[in-house]
C-alpha cells in the first residue's frame, strides 16, 4: 500500500496547494520565524495528500477515465482499479491522522487552531466541496444516466452555474490550503478573511487556465491527457466564452485576488503565485 500511495503522492506535480499553505503563513508572519512557520507544515502535507487522493479517484474509469497524470500512467493503469481506490482512501484518511497528531502540543490555543484547520479541510474535501463538485461534473456530462437512477432534478450547467461547480471541485481545497496556513500561525480573523478571498479568486483563475490548457496544451507538457474535456463534452469556460474571453476572465480573477491581499497589507510569495497561475503552461 505504501508503494501505491507514494507512486501518486511523490510523482511530482505543481504542489500549488501546500505551497499556498506555507506562503500564506509567511505572508501573515511578515518576517522570518521558523518555529511559527513550521506549525503550518503538517497542514501543507495533509492537503497535498487529500489532493492526490482526489486525483487518483478522478482518473478512474468510472470518473474521468484518464490514463496519464503528472506525466506518467495513472495509478489504476499501473496497479489496477481496486488498489488505486484503496490508495486514495488511505491518503485521505492518513491526512487527517497527520492533522490530528502534528504539530504535537498541549497548548489550548494551538489545539484550537488544529481543530479549525481540520474542519476547513474536511468541508473542502467533502460533499459541500470537492465531492459535491465532482458530482455536478458527472451529472453535467451525463454520467449518472442509463444504468443509474434518474436524478431528482435536471442539472443544466450554463455560464453562470459553471463557476459554482469550479468553486466546489477545484476552488474549495485551494481556499482551504491558503486559509489553513493563516490559521495555523495565528492570523487575525480579518486577515484570514482576506486570504480566503484571495484564494477564492485564485482558484477560479486556476481552473479557467486549466480549461484553456486542455484546449491549447500538449499532453507531454501539461502532464495529463489534453483535449479530454472537449471529447467528453464537459462544460468549460472556453466552451461558453471562447479562449480570448476566458483568458480575460482569468486575468480579472487574478486582479481581484491581488486586490484582496493589498487590502490586508499582505505580500510575500502570494502575489507571485497569482502571477504564475495566470502565466503557467502546465
């Protein structure tokens, strides 16, 4: 099981979410403080484990049915579906074990921060977050019809509701990642709110750029199969708005993210991360 878990977890990737956790901690601290910054490391690790679990499950034949992830064959291609599912289950469960145990402390205030962080990540990963967003995605592409009972409502994804789907499927964990870093180092609630707003807009920009790369990118460069969204009829920003307008909307989201940082006098690497999200090629 360790082999399968590490196959996916240590395969590389952008590491955006744990980077956001640590960058938010740095931005809040405003100066070098290794002890306080280290308080955010368990959350950063746990978030990457949760993210990797979601990728393993998303790639399954019953979901996105993808054979390439982070530049190499997906877990179910190498190890089979059953083992891949179990490795995802293990990563998700062990992530919360890490959050529970680390950082080791008996300080009530730090224990309260850990509980708040666990709640953030649980909500981001659960039915109101990634799982709910993936369900909307499946419904929108007709994958809950035929052999499955009909839905109690018709799900029609349009240009206004696609943002909600992205906020759950992609944005929720990105927001939890950034906010967790701020929470773990003891940021004030007003600062936490600014980080949350920043990450909300950043998450939308990230997914819009992902949509654009699915159309324009090459599989070898982006590390996963390009053209999958179009082939499966998934609702995407380019499908509704075209490439040019989609890029403009992504840039607008980045501007809003930076404005939120400026409103709280936050700087550090968070602005640079926003620039990278917009300009990235993989």
